[in-house]
């Protein structure tokens, strides 16, 4: 592995359609993304800002479900990028926790990120992920106490997701100034890689974050590129060129 | 009735629940990590406030001198004939300042906001009653206030939007998702996570992540504590049944809690049956939902096979919610309380009946409880004593009701017209 930060893209399954969303995910991989966060559409995405809500709403209304998500996992795995699922808890619970873990592993998924599941409530998921040999990624936030930071990091496998700001997803003009301190706090107590998300949208911002984190997560900017695309093919081209710009960014490390 | 005992109760509500925030398998905290610190702060502040005599006295003084507690129990004598002769007792939460039980909880949480040194409160609202109560307490205590309300609800409860704005609150219509209460709650959580340094979230019901279900219950249990004493004093015995409507469940828990240990007292919650359970257009979560996670807690919810929340439907904005508080899920599973649906039509009939027999226009939410009490009365007979939580008054619903009843009358007139001379219209 080169000595650089990894690049992680997020896109929800089912926007604008299941097929087109999988093509867009594969396009981000083609543009240089290392890991694709495959979003499970959810009706009540409490951590997401307007951009992701808008796309996810379309997918929810179309009835996109876990079967479609697993197809996306397979598609991303074939492209060579690492597929990781991102899901609010209720869709996983409804599908069946063990069944989800087994099916995700069988589809080639590396693990799952659970934004509204804290380790305090996660014993069933942790056990299921262990049985299926999956990574489980929990979030830490600037407001996390030292005790919670240590507890959360030790419950993670794969990497730790550092939410860079107190807030919801969405592109921001400036990347948070509290993120470096949060990453340093995680580094002090954990050997796992630390990925930083929330707010990154440009190559320059990616370079900045790559300067102190092990991975850079970009979500809303990819979704925005898809939303603005004239048609799915244009959307896929736009996400691919954004991925390429960001991939240059993570190699620069400002 | 002495002040301190009103809010002085443990986490254990007498139902064997011991883990803070857990009601059997329900409750808990399913939230982004970013909110955990704020929830912990609130939980600690609440525990210390509850143990603080000064806080309890300040709260009781507000409830008495500002809100008008204790609220009376009124016997609905003329209504009784429609309830098989059973005696119907109304706990008059409609007489609270701002017109519903919501103020009980809001005064407590607003005092807590001051105690933790925050200057801004946010709230979600469906019918607007919780929003109005929060805007009122914010005005009283000099806090700035933002209320999230589904765009659809801002239309059906326009009067309450105007009231909140008069009180100095900012009302933000929520245009995402189903544009009702559930989406307003999502927006309020998003605001909270972004502005948590200055802002406290005054949650309006016994749902949501810990400590809300416990804390809101404790602030609402004054309803049942008072009513139990009042009924014992006046009638020399406990009621046979205690009846309340259930949206998120705060007025129901508020009146049930004092009776949880009285095994002979039946507890009945009425959910919004909307157009009827069989139509799928309803908000009867405990009747036809499944366990799962919504808005930070495990409880029953209306959900589809993918775990997506199903949009609820009710003529009553305050009951139009696809989730329910976790303690109700527990009371349902343990059969300590039972829950039944009441359709829009049944509720509106009870609404009209109470208005005409007792001169009390109830909130449409509370009319669901009345409809349930009428059926139960016919079942229990003339010796029965049924205590109903009249959770709010119907001023906010006058537009909805006049539309509802006028429509019924106009349909016939219109049909006549249409038959006679369609071309003249
Ligand atoms: C008068 C009245 N009753 C009941 C409710 C339902 O809430 P809960 O179930 O929390 O009491 C509302 C909510 O707006 C209300 O305004």
C-alpha cells in the first residue's frame, strides 16, 4: 500500500435507480476510490442533511431493500473496491441481524457502519459480525468523552469513523477545525485506522484531511454530483471525475 | 397534597423496570454518538434536579400558580347515558394553561434547561400543543425557541402556528418525508446535534432516547397522582378503569403511572384508528405495528418489510405518529395495559357528544379516549367508574371539526343540487 490516506465514497443504493446507483459506485472506484460505503435507504435518516435525504427519499419511495443493497455489494466487490455497508439500525434489525451479517459476508462485503447504533446497544450486532468475520465500524464525535472514545474504539473492527463536526452530513465550505484533535485523541488510545467524514467535497479539502487522517470519507458531494447529472450516464461520469479529483487530493496531503 | 411527592419518584415505576431507560426489551438509546454527551448531561441534570427540593418546589409553584394545577375531576353526568350508564369522570387537563397536558412536561424541561445553563430550546410538534406549551415556557423563562412542525400539520393546526409566533417562537415547517410529526422529530434531532452547546431539546412525549421516556413520564405523572387522590376522596374507591388516548403516550403514561400498582384498575389506551385498521390508513402502532427502532428507542412502530417507517394517518394531528413510547410497548406485552384503535369517525362522534352533553369541546386527541370510554362503559355497566384523561381542549380543532361536520351536511345538499340541475353549477 502506498503511504497515503485511503479514499472512501458514500452513495445510497437506489438513487436514481438501483442499477444506476451501482454503476455510480463502480464509477467512483474507477476514479480511484478505495472503499465504497454502500448506503441502505432509510425513511428517517436522522444524521443526514438535505442532499442525502433527497436522494434517499427517492430510493425509499421506490421500495429499495436489503436485497438490492446486497447486489450493490457484489457489484462493488467485482470492481475491485472494498464494499462496506452503511445502515441505520432498523433496516438491519428488520432483515434479521444474523441473516444480514451472513448475507453481507457472502456477497463480499467487508463490514458495516452503523451511524445510530452505539456500542452500548450493539451486543447482538457485534456477536453476529464476529461470527461472519465482518468489520463493524462505530462513530466517534467531537463531543465523545475519553471514556466513550476508548469504549467505542475498542468495539470497532476495521476502522474508526470520526464524525468531524457536530452536525449532519452535507458539503461545507470549510472542513472542521476540531477534526484533527479528534483524530489525535483516537490515535492515542487505538491502533485502528481513523477515517474522517462529514463535510469534505473538494480535492483540496481531501488533501487537508489526508494530512492527519488515515482515510477521507466523501458522501454528499458524490450524491450532489448524481443529483445534478442530466441523466444516469452523465451522473456516473460526474462522480468518476469527482473521485479522480479527490484521489489526487489524498495523494497530496496538504 | 404536598408539593415534593409530585415529582419525587424513582426510575422504577412500580412495574419492575430497573435498568434506567429500559422497559423490558424496549427503550434504550439508538442515537448518533454525537448526541450521547447531551443525553448524558440531561440525564444527570434531571437526576440531580429530582433530588433537589428547591427544584421540585419551583416546578410545583409554576404548576400551581402559572398552569392552574391541580386540575379538577368533572363527572360527565349527561354523557353517562351514552356509556351504558357507567359513571364517566374527566380529568380536566384541558383546563391547564395553553390547553393541554403538554405544559406539565414543558415546565419541568424548561426549568432543567435553565439549570444546565442553555439559552435556547427546540421542540417538535404535531397538533401544535407541545409547540405552544414550549413557546409559552420559553417566553416565561426568557429562552429563545424554535419549533419544528410538519408542513402538513402547519396547515391543519394553523391557529397553533399563529399562537407560537405570537409567543415569540420561530416555527419551521418541515417539508421532508411525510411532512408530519415524525419528520419534525428528525429535523429537531438534526438541529440538536448541530447546536447542542447552546440548545436543549424539549421532547414532547414519552418516546425518544433515554432519558426522555422516563423524564417525561415523571413530569406527567402528576396527572394520575392527583386524579387517584381526587377519585378516592370523592368516590371512596378507585376507578374500575383509567382511559387515555395514545399518540407518543405521554398523557396516557401520565395518568396510568399512579395506578400501575392497583391491579384491579384496568388501564386502556386508545390509538388513532384513522380510516380503520383494515384500510392501512391509521396510526395504531401498538395494535398493528412491530417491534423495532425509531427516533432513538426500541418500541413498536409502523414499518414495512424493509424496516422503513410507514406514514401514519389520523384526523388528529397529535396522534398521527407511527411510533409509541417504549413503556407502553412494555405495558402492552405484559398485558398490564391494553390498547385499542378508535377510528376518525368514532372519535368525531365522541367529540360532538361531549360538546353537546357537557359543554366541553375536547381536543380531537382526547375524543379518542372518550370514544373508548363509551364502549367500555357499555361493557362494564352502570356501577362502573371510568376515569378518562381529557388531555386537551378543542379550540385548536374548531376548523377541522367544522369542516368535518359541514362536509357531512353539505354532501347531501350538494347531491340534491347535482341531481336537480348539474348544468347550473
Ligand atoms: C391534547 C392532546 N392529547 C394527546 C396528545 C398526544 O400525545 P401523547 O400521546 O404524548 O399524550 C396530544 C399531542 O399533541 C395533544 O395535543
